[in-house]
């Protein structure tokens, strides 16, 4: 993966320079020859992904409206804010935000998680990782497989939150972890905020992870998957919201969007007939 962010803070007085993070390309060239292209027009995959992203934009809009509608309803009407899950999750997130903006950023922890996420998704896709390097100045993996899932995984897969849940689940098989549930909520809040802040911080820094798959497609895809995960987390955290309720809300918003497009098409058709 290639990342070359500059860590100097914008504005204000110049500060002591910090080391940059550079994650070099992760796919090693192979000696296998590619088959000759078939006769006919060849469409670049970036164009295809751009078109796919255009179709994903309305889905993002519907899911965004659904998430904020359900979140508002759960917070105000169903008093989600009064539950300890909400408060300890929020506490963990706030503590991380204070650390992210007020303390030196743990770049080594982020780079390690970034590269480990790439490596895990390579293995999930049936590939092989032959080299794994991590340092404060950057890192890289060398693998024989590459696709947009692998390239974009660190931006939508909250590795440390998944690890926290996994450790909690394993420990629950041997000891009673119920008294530590509040700690788990706080850790999930902190690690999820870690994921979101570093994702938002890295995206504007011309990441080749994004440009290699088309920046527009990458951003839409990252936003959609992160919103799906947040929506699932909202349903799990709320005792009064089910996935069926969330799906029904999506159906209502989809119907409203369809009616809106239908009204625009009808108005356009009438205007065309008059002309």
C-alpha cells in the first residue's frame, strides 16, 4: 500500500518535523505473462468502477437518511442515550478524540493495523503474504494477490474493534466477563474512533490505495461500508431496534426516493410534450 502523508499540522507556527508515513506498493511483480487482450473495445476498469460508484450514490443517500432517522428516533423516543452502552461507548470515543488531537499520534500502532488488515484480507481472498514490514516511518506487505477489497480494507475494516470483540468472546468461554461489559463498550468506542479519525486523516493525503481503484469509487465504497457497519452497531446497541425495523425504514425511504424520481420524470415528460 502506498501512503505518503505529511504530518506537519496546517497553520500556525512551524513545528519540529515529524517522520512521514510511507507504505510502499504491496504487490510484487510476477514473471507470469498476461494473455493478449481479446479483439474489440477495451474499457478501463476505472471507468467501470466510476459507473458502479454512480449507482452506489443513491444507496448511500438512502442508507444515510435511514441511519440518522433511526438514530434520532432511538436517541429521543427510545432513550438510547440513557443506556450505559451509549455512555461508555461515547466516553471511549471522546477520550480517543482528546488523545488524537492533543497528543502525539500513535503512528506505529496505526501502520501496524493498516498493514495487518491488508494481510488478513489477502489471506481471506486466498492469497499469500511473503513479506510484512512495519516501522514508524512506514511499512509494506508483499503479496501475490490484489483487488479493491484488499486495497481499501484498512479504511472500512475496524481491526482493533474486531480484535477487542474477539478477545472478549474468547475470554467469555473461560471466565465471567459480564462485569467488564462497560469496559468493552468504552474500548469499542475508543477503537472505533481510532479507525474513523485515522481514516478521515489519511484519505486527503493522496493515497494510492484510493487512486489505484479510482478515487470516486473508493470514497463511495468506503463511506457505504462504514455506514453499514455503524448501522449494524446501532441495531445491536439498541434493545428496541431490530434489523427488521431498520430494513422497513430503508424500504420506506426507497419508496419515497422512487416517488421523487417518478415525479421529476413526469414533470420532464410533460414539459417535453408541450415543447
